């Protein structure tokens, strides 16, 4: 009952210690979490109609895990996200170094163009990709995973500018003299990059990679326009399943993805706090 | 910064891949759509780029203009609600103790990282006729409905489930649900940088909390508030999934109309024109933000 105990009086700026503020924040968190928590809770409910609690079961998880088209979609999503992350990190890092280091004609234009995939509405980019790939008329029946290339290309296009943005803000804190010192001491351009600049960029690269992975895994609209009947990703599959009905199977599959998200976020925060302490140690 | 001419080989090594990718897979596709918006359907899959403005003219018909206006209104209401709901939350996080701050931030960010489709779906499960919201209200109704007779009101009849889903209310609720973190995080970043002694000074000099908030905090945090508004407004304006899954037949937004032109109606040139109009609206919003941010900078 520490909350109710007598403590120092509430200072004017301690908004968080006012009950009205606490209730407000509590209500907002309740609003944000109620749907997600009920979704996870009722995925364990032993009832097809999924309204009244009829006992604990994991059978819908079994069903979801044995639903081959759902699992195929999940595999596709993770494959695409992994590929898109790798390419986006490389392209994003290059773009960041380019814009941070060089002065060149038409730079402002490129800088603006690089920000476009971030701000353009998803639907516009989705239809642009659809029209572009239709125009190219690529062969449709490629073996897995090459049939995912259209989606992957689209994902890389909207992911790498985010990576570039994150890495560039990290580069802003780099001291150019460190690189010059390395070169004065005989390091080649490549050695200076690998041993001086790259270690400094690393937290930015990791943050960018996590961002790219989540963005790719999360994307529905752009994928919706670039996927074919045989290349369904997890969000597209869930979309076609929930379009008309709410089933416990989808609840279970969604709960699995929520668990994956929580796990990834935790890892990201752990990495971040560890890198924070390393940075402070230096 | 160094000039590209000083180390051409290095410049080429760094620049080639990202710029080529951006050109090939972003600028060219956008160009294709832009050209299509001046085209006409010739045959089933052929589009002839005839330089016509008919698609834009069609977009200005009352029907489509109405949907555009409605999208702007829905996105505006969403943004306003997010601001009103999110501002106290951002303020609370800023002034929270060091122990609570990271948890509160995580609390706001975790739904933001969760898959959009799953969040929308979770909301559907809560709102549908036999969903949890109706269950809860129905339970309260059955339990406590009888109490009304005690205060002289007639006893209510059997519980009629509310229609919470497939209407405009659900669309706005869904958009607020999805975009709230977009508002809270920039507000938090702006408020966190604020000089607290100014707020204290205002309170010491006798201004109330509300007055301090409106006259001191809001102007100082203006750039953050504006960017929060734009970051919320732009994706809400172009939202596809939320109106599609939560909305009814009359809650179509502009993105849904664009999708229909490309998938079912198969009128790509018209869809292309609509999507460019949406893009221009987005650019105007962002330009306003840049302008306001510059003004705020100057005033400092």
C-alpha cells in the first residue's frame, strides 16, 4: 500500500503523481491493450464461437501450426523480411555514408527522393509497384524463393530509406578526425572504413536492421499489390481469413506473431541498453 | 564533407548501388503511374498514354470529391482525438520517475511494433455484434438494468447489441487506435527537451496548470506538436486497411477507391490520377509542416 502511504507532497511538475493523470494514462493503456490481451486470452478458449469462456485449450495453436497455407505464408513473410533486411542494411548504409560524406551536384534532389518512400502513402507506392511489375511482365511461375522477388524488391525499396535515416543520424556523432588519424597512421581507405567508421556505425546498423525487419514483416498494403496467388505473406493470408469472420485459429496465429514481436522488441531494447553502457564506458 | 571529385572511385562505389536502386524501383514505378494518370484504357490490359486530362476531370466529380473531403475530415478528426488523448500521456511520460519512464514508453511502443493487421483484427473481435464490448455492456445491462426502477425510470427491455462495427465510428476508433503512438512519441520527444524552469516560473507567477499548458508549454513545444499532427494525419489520410475492415459501405476512404480502380474496376488510369491527387495532398501537408517548423525556428 505504498501508493496510499504518506509521502512527500506532490510537487507542481510531478504530473505523473496526480491521480487524474494516472487515471488518464491508465485508460489509454487499457484502450491500447484490451484488444490485444483479449485476443491472446481467447486464443486459449475452448469454444468455436469464441465468446464465452469454456476452458483452456491449445488445440487452436495446433490447428494453426498444422494449417499448411498459414505456415507457408508465415515462412514467406520471414524469408522476405530476412532478405529485405540484409539488402536494406547494405543499401541504407551506403546511402547514409553517401549523403553524410560527399558533396555532389543534384544532391538535394537525391536527398528528397530518398525521403519519398518514407512519406508517400502506402497505397500510392503499392499501385506504382503493381503497374511497374505488370509493365515488366516478369515470368510468374518461378520456383520458391525466386517467386518472392517482386515483394522483396518492393520491401527493400521502402525499408532502405528508413535504414539510411537511422544510420545517418548515428554518423552525425562521428568524429572525422578519428578516420584521418587512422589514415595518417597508414590505414588504407578500406581499412579505415572497416576498423574505424564501421564500428561507429554498428548501433545504427542494428537499429536499422530491426526497423527494416519489422517494417517488412508488418507491411500489408504494398505486399497486397505485389503478391500473386502463389506468393501470399502472413498479413495477406490473415487478411483473407478475417475479411469475413473471426476464428480462434486466426487468434492463435496472431498471438504467435504478437509473441514474436514482444521477443524482438525485448532483444532490441536489451541490445540498445547494452550498447548504451558500452558507449558510456568509452 | 568532401567534394565528390576528390575521390571519384570511392564516390562511385558508395553512390552506385543506392541511387540505382532508388531510380529503378522507386522513381521509375512512380513515373509509370504518373504517365498512366494521363492515359486511357485501350483494350483489356493495354493503356494508351494519350495525354488526356479526363482522369483528373473525373476525379473532380462530386462523388469522388466527396470521398476526398470525407477522407480529409476523418483524418482530421482522428488527428484531433489523438492530440487530445495523447498530449497528457506524453506529458505524464516526460515527468514520470526514472523507474517508470522506460516502461511507459515501452507500453506505448509495443502496440506500435505489433502487426497492423493483427491490431485491426483484435479491434474487430472486440467491436463486432457478439464481441467483447457488446458482451460487457450487455452484462452490465442485464445486471444493473433493474436498478433504474429504483430511481423511478421504467425498466429497460432486453439488451439490443450495439452496432459498433462497420460504420464511421469504427473507422475513426480504429484509426485512433492505430495512430496514437505516432502522436505520443513525437510529443514526448518535444516535451522532453523543454526547459522545465520556464514551466515552474509560470506556475510560481500564479498561472494555473491549464494556462501554463496553453500559453507556455504549447508554444514552446510547437514544432513537436506540428510534427506529431503531420505524422498522424498523413498515414490516416491514406489509410486503406482500417476503413476496409472496420468501415461499412459508406465509410470508404480515398485509398479504398484507389484500390478498387486497380483491382476490381480495372480502371488503372483513373486510379493513377486519384493516387497522384492523394500524393499531392500529402506533399502539401508536409510542406506546411516544414514551413511551420522553419517559422518556429526563426522565432527562437
